[in-house]
C-alpha cells in the first residue's frame, strides 16, 4: 500500500506505520474547542488542567465547565519558524464533557480545522499572491510547496469569499465593500491585529472556523466552541 504524504510537499517524509495512523486519526476528531490564548508555535498539552475549562461551554450539549482531561493525540501542522514554513507535529490535548461524554480536541487559535497549514501560513500565501502580486511559481519555490498546492489554497479562498464578505457586512458594515472581491476582502482581513482575531469572531458568528473545507460538499459540520474565561490573543504572533 502506498504511503500517504504531506499535501503540497515536494518530497514525501518517511512515515512509519504508527505515524501514518496518527496522521489519519488527527483528521477524524469531530468535536473541538479553540483556545485563542495559545498558538501552534508555543502550544503544549501540559498547559491544561481541568480547572482551565471551568467557564467553557460544551459545543454539543451546552453544559458549562463540566470537562475532565482525556489524554492527547499527535497532529501534524505546517507553521513558520524563522520566517520559513516548517513541517512539525504538536501533541493536542483532549477533554471530555462529563454531561454528554463527548470528547473534544483543544486547538490553538491559529489552526485551521482539518488542514495542515496554520492560519498564518495560509494567509501569507493569499497575501503574497493577491496583494504583493507574486507569481504562483515563485511562491511555490520560496515556500517549498508544489504550485498545484498553492493553486488549491487560492481556490479555498475563492470558495470562502462570499462567506467572508457576509462576515464583514455583519461586523463592520461601514467598511465592507459593496461587492465581494478577493483583493478588497483580503486587505480588510489583513487589518485585524492580531490576525487570529478574525478567526475568533468568525467562529463566534458562524460556529465554524473560516477556510475549513471538509464539509462544504456535504455532511453536517461538528459544533465548534471557544474556551471562555481567559484573555485571548496573548501568544506571540507574526505580522501579516
């Protein structure tokens, strides 16, 4: 059986059977809560105690603060290290709601659910193409992604343009462009400081993270929550 590889990577990593199982398992976790106090580059499962979730609402049953720690799992992520994309893995904390017995993954604020790219790497690709006008082949060469993968990420943005336009019409109607355009909306999105604040409010309104494509072609997306009771956006963030 052919081994799976990281999408868009020019050379496939040598994955053991154990790592292959981990790779597929990380995309099967249906329920999740976002923690906007932490980012991928500083995230640790050891941050968490049961008391950390004392004010968090279970996105499935609505119970408040009824969570217990429930192990962890390894998830692959592509983030920036020294201004270059880095293929890494993080150990994601899991919690279980004691009311409905549902297990939730605790995700750092810059993860895009069901995608390997961190939010910052994804937005950097969009900004390079739409705002900086860098050709796709040059972006591919500088990032070590295939040009097909770059085009696929640009297409994800196009798929979400109407949703992003609606988000801005609801949150900043005076600034929202009259018609949805790739450059105009990305410029408005880029104005968020820090950049994860856009994802935070997008989830608040839509109960789903932006750029998550797993359920666009059918199926019901899982309920997604945000951890409450802590000051968000404390982690070190890159400038877009």
